[in-house]
C-alpha cells in the first residue's frame, strides 16, 4: 500500500488526513477493487495513532461508498468506484454541453441558456463597431488587469447592486471557472483548509482539491449556511477562505437572508479569513425584492466577489471579473497573468459597450421573462409529483433541488430517465465528503415549456414504474 503521511502540525484532524489519502489511493487505482485494508489495530500501530482515529477514517470511507466491511473478515475496497467517477464526469461535462447528448434528449441537466436567447445581433453590431473604431488595436494584448474602460463600466454596473469599490480592485477574468482557479492559485497551498457549503458546485470542489486543499463542509439551512456549524469550524480549523453562492445557490436554489449575509461577513472578520462569493445568476430573481450580493454587506473588505457574465448573457463569451480585497489585488493579478496573460481584447471592448450603453438591461429582462415562464411550468409539474419528491420552491436562478422518496438512488434514477430520453443530474456530484445519493438537480435553463412538460411526464413514468433492485445500469453517455 502507498505510504501514508500524517502531519501532526496541521490543524486538519488526523482521521480526515487518513481518510483523504486512502480516498485518493482508491480513486487513482493504487488500491484496487477487492483490496483488503490493514486491520484497524495494525493501521493504528503503523501510523502511531489512536484506534478511534482509524475507526473514524474507515467509517467515513464506508459512508461514502469507497469500502465495505465483512464482519469477522475485514474492510475491502468497493467495486465500481472508477465506473461511478466516470459517470459523474460525463454528467458534469454534459451540464456544460462539452459532450454530445443524443438528439431529441430533453436536457434538465444543462445550466446554459438556449442559443436562441443569446443577444447575437446586438453583440455582432458591437463587435463591428469596435473593429471600425479600434481596428488592429482591438487584437492587442490588454493589461492583465483588464481593459480599463471595461473596468470602469463594471464599476458602474456593480454600484447598481450596492457594491462600492475602486477600478484598481477589479480584475477581469475569462469566465467564472477561471476566477475560481485564479483564487485557488493565489491563496491555496497544499494542505490548506477550505470551507464550502454542503452541497456545493462540483467544479469548484475539483479546483480546490487540485491544489491539495482539505475540504470542510457546512450544511445549508433554508436561509443560507448554518452559522453555528460554520463558526465552530472557523474556531477549530482557521480556513484560508469560505466558498459560498448566496444568491440562487447551485444546486439548491437557496437564497441567503440579509441577516445571514451580515452574520457571514461578521464571522469572516472575527476569524480573520475571507469569503469567496460566486455570483452567477443574481439578476434572475423571480420576486419583486432585489437580491443584493454578499459583497454589498462587506464592511471589512473580507469578501472576494466573483461575477461571471457567461451563464446569463452568453456561455461562450467567457468573461467575468473579480473584486479583490485590497490585500489580495496583486496576488490575483499574478495568478491571472500566469494562467492566460490576458482575456480577449476584442470581447472586452465589445462588452464594455454592452454595459456602457445599457444593452444588458434589455437582455436580462427578456431572459427573466422566459425563465419565469419555465420556472412556473416546472413548479406546476413537480407539484403534481409531490408524493414522490420533497422540494422547496426557489426564488430565482435555474434549478429545482429535489429529494427522492421510496429509497430511490439518484444514479439509478438518472439511468432510467436517460433510457427514456431525459437527462437529469444526480445530486451525488455536489457533495465533497459524505455523499448523499437521493437528490436530483433539475434545471429549466435550456428547455422550452413544451420540453418541460415532456420531461415531467418522463419523470412521472419512471417514478410510477418504480425501481428493480436486481437490475444493473451502466453509463451510456
């Protein structure tokens, strides 16, 4: 077995260090299916740790489906770990339209708007104007911080949402995922602790883990993160930052209360850490009350505000920005520079006009109208299936987060839906440590009303037919 290294100087509990390393060995194949782990006593003796430490690590592996225990025999690595990981990777890629989905499949997985909703004509005109005005200069490398007129337009844009900052704090990035990666490169060292919501965005988890971070999860309540649990973890582990999506959370659709936003900022100041706020859809509120970003409550310069323009405007645009606390500006600039030097100058110049001339406002209103109609249609359909599901009605965004009843496993449900031409997202992929396998995320971002009706009917058929525990399903995308 690979060598396990325990660092007693780290604040991460030893059982989590042991769990994380064994989990990696299983996932990369170093510990193959059927491999028998050392006995609890021998592992504890070899590492010089308490028996309870090994018990807790093994139990966590079993709870997350990595090992199983035979009474009187030992603990063994489960079969099918790689298959399940491949399946989840396929689903993640399909969410971003990065692998082909069979023609005619109804897509309740994608977070991308239909191409018909993109402001193509308006943007084409802006690009032509930029080319006529700037000619070859439009293709020059820009300042790594971003095209200054665009940063000035962003400054005016964020003031509409209660955020006060300066142009020098704004860092233009090539989409939201790059923003997460830039923050990770700038702040995370191997073994650092990061706190995330439970559940959370799977691609953010992947970015943090790629830097060697130890992940701690904090449960979500209906009005946002569990403040008591969060404070307990802040006291014990002193994380580098807390990653949150306060407005129309992915995958749950939860909207933090203003009170909870204020408390979160206060805790960040009290325990001298930062909060990374990922804002991808705060414009898409279905209520009359504005949903202010967490950054609007930031009295202490503790919130790293990450805003993507891709989800709501045009996914292929790959444009967004970070508002950095004063102490982190230079770190983010260096991380951006080594990532891709600069974001497309032509796109930055065109988007500057898009913001400056308020073209974005018309687009947002059109998208909100369409999304509201789809949101209502999916709510109507899911309400008719309440005997099979538990769910709360979101106040905006793209998603319904539903809990399956009757002992359904989400991956099995996913397979049965896919066989009938419906793509959904099993909730397993949104949990970092202890997986929960009875949740689904259903998106209405890319389906029209008629497709939603058909998708709901497929859900009804699968639920009414039930599940056969003797069947085995393999990924077909």
